[in-house]
C-alpha cells in the first residue's frame, strides 16, 4: 500500500516491501531520499551509507516510473 503526504514543499511517500516500511521524501529541488525500518538499513546507516534491498527495490521502481512518465505503473500498492 502506498500513502502520500505533502507538507510544505516536501512530498513523502510510504511503501511496504515484505513487511518493511520504506519512506521516500522528495524535497523542493526534486531530490529523493529513502529510509527503511529494517535491520540492514539501520546497520548500513551506522557505517554512513544508509541503504538496503527494500529501499533499492522501491527506488528502482520509482526511477522506472519517472523515466516512462507513467506514475504508478510499476509501483502499485500490491508490488513487492
């Protein structure tokens, strides 16, 4: 399931991948940052390079949607 919230100039999207919550925050410049609630993400964050397979999967699907100009084509609520 996807939830979208907009506060000020930032757009936040939440996706659920195999039981983990992945949140993407897009700022006013169009840059997107991803966070996840899994242990892999928390461990990588302590090393200074926050990333995990869940965030990678959502970021890749979001990039494909953006490139094809078809928002929601690959990132449906039932994805992943």
